[in-house]
């Protein structure tokens, strides 16, 4: 059942939140082999459920009251371990709630626990987590994608009806595609980043991994909106996303990004995406092919900008105020170096060092400034495209889920997995991945990108697609 | 200011193959306040060289007269708030996460002998 369906059932008195919550806690218990959760919070969940049942009994609350959910372990949760998938924060009990956590709790959602993730959200396979890799529910030998891999596996295996994620370079959309889910990344600034552990501040954005566009609409409507505690959160009114789902696709101008269909796109994935485009045409949309010539530079641009921002953001982990401290430091420098050397994993260290290098005097102009200029070019490509079309479409990932261990030793191959998703982050655009087929039993996704604050349009397109197809209702055979 | 050109000797030219040495990685790791073990040094030298070679393709992009973009939302003005206290005292709570505190202070190894 989707979150929306559970909400309707709760309000119709078909079952209670306590019953639903117990059901999901039991499923989590039985699916330990997926390693989807870092922390399960059964007591907190039962308390939340009890409160939600009381609200529902009084005729209070909204469409999500009493519906269970899970948070990516990057969101601070008051009194609960918030590790960001890192040894560095493996002892960190957050002293406050992230705005996202606070808002979903106020809407009456029940927190089941905190999901596994790539360390500090740096990864595309959920293999960099200090807590071990997450397995893809569709095939346990495959990765679920990352960095929100735990949230994706949890929702795909129906251990939770819906979960939060964050997307810096594709970390919601890519795992969404690889696990058969709707993965929604809103416009930069649409959702508050307060209490969300920072990776790359000009790219990070919170969003949703869900079973349907309708669920994404409901959850996003609660998460989104201005927050004075995040100075980059935008003061733009949040529309009633669910109310706008019924918009017709007739006359929608779809741009197909030529650069997304080049070499490297796996055949079956390409076929599924082209079939989906035909589906939109049949619904009355018009399709034009467009070129965004600078888009192929988005991965190298990202791997300057994101490590630069990460090296700065992660300097706060110094072993002084919170996080891991090495045993018996000789002096302050030794404490910094060993605490950070022990607390961070290999990929995080690699990115901190990349960032340190590209920001250093003498190289700043050649790398960082240059990347910011190319970022402008990519942004201009998107802007030009959106003067001609309403949305852009293409694949979310070049291939279906790959094997655990297949790419860990080669960072460049791993980075190229985000080749279709990173552009939207650089330009701050909203984008969604929706399931559009199975290739050898593994899900693949159609990506829909829109102009700033076009969440409503993307959700309507995703919903229209899901009314026509059954891909989003397919379950991993082992968890059906 | 730390000038890497002196540390690394060469400035990478467009399309150049970047080769970081163990000594380069040691220098970067010191700046980043990371301890890297002897065995890890050549591994990072290899992967960082590949990453720098990969991002070096940006050098070929024509960016004359292009304004650098630091933030995805143009015309977005950083919000200011009134200069009034909004937080209450959470010191004890926050220090509950600290590795070493005493008398309400964060303790670190001796800095001045």
C-alpha cells in the first residue's frame, strides 16, 4: 500500500496506526539482510502511532497522520543516533530535529528509524557506509544505488511506505531508478536544509523516495516551504501538490536531451525510456529533440564543486566538540589528523583531498573558478531549453543496478554513474525519476527535469505516467 | 597562502596527465588535516591523479567572459534577521556529544607548553 492509501485506510477506520506501524516494524525485523536501516526506533514509532491514532479519533490530522516513514540518517533527529553513515558520527546523538523531521512529525507521520546511506552522502552505490553496504531488494548481489540507498531499499522492500532522502548529484533519483521507486528532488532552496548534515551546500537538497507520485506530492507538500533557520531556503508559497496531480499531458512540450542517448547508455534502459516517451506522446504531449552541448561537462564540473564544498563543510569534524576523537592524541595537530583519518572512510578522504587541492592557492582559478564558469554554461543550456519546452526527459541512469563491489576500486567509473542526474543539481532544478521498465528483472527509471519551482508540473507528469502504467506497482519478488 | 605550484613543481596544462607523487599526497593530507598511512599514500596518489586528469577536461571549455556561478538561484538575496537572541542555553546538552569537557569547557590536548 502507498502512503496515501494507508492514510485513507486510517481515516476510514480500516486499521489503526499502531497496527500499521507494528506491521512495518515486523517487516524491518525480517529484512535485516538488506542492511537498509542504521537505527530502528520501535519505541518512538509506537509512541508516534499512539498519538496519531488519538488525533485521527478526534477527526484531526491530515492525509499523512499515522502513516509510518523512515528518515535518511543524514537528518538530525532529537535524541536519536544521527551518523551520516560515518564512523566519525557513530556516537553522535543529535540534540535537535532537522526542519524536515520536525515538519513530518507535526503532520503526524510515524518515524520507524534511520536509514543507511553512503558516508556523508558521498557515493552512488551505498558501499561507502561505515555500517556496510545496502543490498538491492530486487537482487541481493546488486547495489541499491546511493547515496540514499537505505531509504530506497527500505521503500522498495516495503519496510516503510515512504522515506526521506537527499540529492546532491543524483542521490535520490539514482537509487529511486535502481530500486523501482519514484525519487523526487525538489528545486534547490525549496526544502530547508536546517539539521541536514551538509555535504555540498550549493547542491544539497532534501526530497522523497516513494511508491508513487501521489505520495511524493503529499510528503513534499509537508517538507517544503520557507524556513528562517536556513538562509538559502526560498520564500515561495508551497502549492497543494496533490490537488494539481490531475493535469492533462495534452500539449505538454517535452524536450528530449540528445546528449543523454549517446554512448554508454545500456540498450535495454534506452529502449525502456524511448517507450516511455512514446507513452507521453500517446497522451497528447509533443516531443522535440534538444541539445544541451555543455551538459557532458557536468560530471567533471561536479567533481570540482562538490569536493571543494565538502572539504570546507567537513572541516567542522575536528574531534573537539562532537564526533570521533582518536585515542591518546600527542598534540592538537595529531588529534585533528588522527581523529579525521580514523573517522572518515576512503571515499570521504579522497573527496576532502580533491577539494583541498582544487581550492588551494595557485590552482583555485584553474579548477574551482573554471568549474563555476562551466556551471554557468550548463545553467544557460538548461535555461535556453526551458524557453522552448516545459520539461526535459531522458534516462535517470546509464544502466540498471550493478553488482556490489563492481566499481568500488575505480572512482571515475563510479562517478560516471551520475552522468544524467548531476546537471539538475548544478542548475538547482527539480527532477524526478519514475519507474519505466525492467531490464533482466531490474528496474530502470525515466527522469523528468523541470524549470525552477516546477514541482507541480513534474508531479503531474509522473502521476499521469503512473495512471497509464504499472511499473511503479511492481514489487521485488522476494518482498512481494 | 600556500602555493601548490611550488609543491607540485608543474602546473597542469589542458589535457595533461596529472601525476601526483606520494609527497604531493602527504602535503594535501597535511593541509586537509588527515592522517594517511604509508600503505594508503600510493593508492591515493593513483586515484587522485586520475580524478584530477578527469576534471582537467574542463580546461578546454570556452569560458571567456562567462560569470562564475556559485549558487543555483540567481537574484536570491541572503535573508537577514533581526539581531536578537533566539536560542536558549543548550550547553550541557550539546556538550553531551563532546569527547572531553570540564567545567563547561571543551578540552583539547595542551597547546602551549
